[in-house]
């Protein structure tokens, strides 16, 4: 799915747009690339160990970044860790970033591209990563710090409250932002000031048991124009290869 996501992203931006011109590409790595071992059931059902998964993810992400560089020239990769990939069962504030398997993956990616002037890997020591795209300031955070939400407003309540608190905190040190990008919730939401990314993993037993709305595996794709700001918001569906294989199997069974 990750490989397909890279390929489809390039296709959407290059093949579906007439005479496209891009100054570069920003690949946000927002955490939870690993299921982790924070719950007993995950330890029992994970397809591979964490270290095996780290090696496989490392190869896929490096290959994906190489593809993006070939198509878009400059690639900037801001990275924040998720909660599932932490080393400890309970969340910790101290060494949150460094006691996390994703920090290891990001560090190896950074080492791989350290001599490449066209690729920048940004790994902050805290839970947030702040960067600019033209005149827009973006705050990337995983989102596990936002809790609650029920009724009609759903996850919007903790997200909007959390964004407001972050804005107040950051404004006090002159680091206000225009757009907040979040992962964690596995639900795609795109507005002009808040982007909640979808999930490559897709729907699972946890979502089903909690009666969450079904959503296809998808990722957020945005185009930011230097003059007009965010001009395009797109969904990149992640399981295209799987759907193609499924259709072929059905065709072979029924002739």
C-alpha cells in the first residue's frame, strides 16, 4: 500500500494536471507507521516483529523518497513519532522522541540522504515539527495528545480545542501557525486550517468494535500555491494494487 501510495501521488500530480510545475515536495511522516507492542493483542497478532518491520519500512520509504526526488526535485521530510511505536507500554513525556522505534527509522533515512542536497530530513526533538511552505507556517504533530470527542461534533471537539491551545502556546513564543497537520485518528479531514490524515492501515477490529464510520485506506494530498495558498485537496487511495488483483481473481473464476 505504501508503494502504491507513492506511485498514485506522483500520477495525480503529474498525469492528472495539465502543464504542472512544482518547486518541490513535502512528505509528512506523522507517526504510527508501526502497530507496536503497546497492547498484548498487538504483540500476538503483528505480522512481523518491530525490528523486522523497521527494516522493511526503511527500504520502502527510501525508495519512495527517491521517486519523489526524481519527479519533483527538492524533497523536504518533516518527521514526528507516533504513540504506537514507543518503547514503553505507558506514554512518557521524557525522551518521547528518542524512546521510539520511528525515531530510529527516521534517523537511518536521514543518514542515507545526508550527502544529498535535494533531500532534507527534519527530525525535531519534541512532539511537534514546524516548517514553512512559501508564506504558510505548518505545524505537524501526531495527535495522540488530543483526547475525547463524542456526539455530533465527534473528533472535532478535541481537535479544535487542541489546536487552540497549541496556537496560544506557540503565539507566546512567536511561533504561530496557519495549518495544523495531524495523524492518529485514521479519519481523513481536510479544511483550510486543519488537516487530519487518513490511514494506510485502513479499517480494523478496533474501529469496527467502536462503531467508527468505515473509511477506505487513504492519505491526504495538498497543493500549496505561492500566491493563493492551499488550492487543491485530494485523497490518495492506498489499496489500488489490491483492488486490481481482486478483480483479476474474480475474472479468472467466472471466465
